[in-house]
C-alpha cells in the first residue's frame, strides 16, 4: 500500500513538471520525500530480517519448514520482483534443487515455475544450475521429474536455453520421452521438447491452415482439384513429421552396440501414447495414408553408412503404425460400448 502511494506521488510530481505550476510541484515533492525515505528504511529493515531468517530456516532440519521457506520467498518474488526477483535470492532456490527431500526440491522448482512477469530474470540461475535442473528430470521422485520437465518447456518458450550447447544434457532430457520409469506427463512434455527441436514441426501447421482457408474461398470445381492437391500435400507434411520422430527414436534406440534384433521397439509405444494426448493427436489417429508414405520414404539404402539407423527408423514407423491402429481401434470400441449401454 505504501509503495502504491509512493508511486502515485511520483507520477503526480512528473506530470507537474511539464504542465503545472512550480509551487504545486514543490508541495507534492515535500510529500514524496518523507514517504520515499520511510519506504527505503522499511525495505532495508525487511531485507535484513528476511536474509537473517531465511539463512537459518532454508537449512532447517525439518523439510516442511525448508519447503515453506521457499514458498514464502516465491510469494515475495511475485509481489515485489523489483526487490526479491534477483540473483541474491534466486541462488537459494538453485541450491535447494539438490535438497535430500523431494518436497523441498518440488518447492524449489515451483519457485522457478511461478508466473513472473520478467522471466529473463531467471537467466543467471538457469545458467548456473542447468546441469542440476537436467538431473531433476531423472529424479527418484516423479513429481520432481514432472515439474522439471514443465520448467524446461517454459524456459525453451522464453528462449532461455538457446545459448547452451550440451548434447549429452539435451539427450538426457529428450530420452525421457521413451522412459518406462516415469509418468505419462513427463514423457509427453519430453516429446514436446523434442518436437520443438525438429524442423518438420516448424510452422507447418500454420501454412496448412492458410491453404485450407484459401480453398474455401474458391469455386467448387477449382475447390475439388485443390482439395485433392491439399490432401496430398498434407500427407507429405505429416509423413515428414512422422519420419522426423521415427528417425529420432531410431537414433536413440541404436545408440551403442545394440544388435538390431534386440532393439526395444516397444518403447516407441510411449511416443504414440504421448502424441494422442497433444494437439498433434491427428498424426496417429487419422492419417493412415501418411503413415504408409512415411514407411515408403524410409527405404533403406544398402550403401549408406547410416544403414543401421535407417533400418531402425523403418521398424519404428511400422511399430508406430501398429500401436496407433491398436489404440484407435480400442478407443473406438470403448466409445461404441459406452453408447450402446
């Protein structure tokens, strides 16, 4: 309330300087200065006491108190980002990402996931603690895994990860899309993270929507011809997306001296299941002709050095088609049963 009052006084002073009399400006300035001094003293007092209390309580033996401490700090950062959304306090959140208690680690991640107006303020803490954040995606607690994957998506959207070039770190995060020891939410978010890196998913949906709009504005004869062309073009686009995903899965499954007959193709099912829970569900529910096109496009070249990966990619596509058809049939059967009952 005091800060709001002070801001109002300052606005009035600034407006007076250009359009009001000097006398009124001086009068308002007399009101502002005591409030400004009092506000500065109050902020110093709060900052000193907060630091003293927090320094002791964030290392408290009780994990509930440690987690509560972080939640209070997060509230302060949201209410007064000008004072508390700074490296001076964010470092505590970074340190507690390694707390031995999962509840505290979750509270630390919540502190980074809070809806701050200035996400760029997190850039330094992200840079310093990025390896630890990545390790949170393979945490023993699935709640920590879910929050860390959600954070990586948010950081990627805010372009705070573009300056980091660590293939092993990104591979660790990407591989959560195929991990059997995690939740569906983690696998889905990891898949989003992967699709964000694949060129086949860049702005193609927007282009297809624009083409569909243009079809609706033309005459019927032209519309029939154009619609057929659009369906073919859409199939090609979807096949590229399927091939891009299958290629990534193929590379992941063949990473290391693993014989082709021992590839864990069943992990591919996780990707299909994840796709069904996203806005890209149509890739694995409607466009069967695109699947066939993708499989044809993935022909193996005997003379290619990447032949092993190509074979794996083709097998992945076939497994994806099989899983997608099975899940779609199961879903349709369930819907029919519910309707009849």
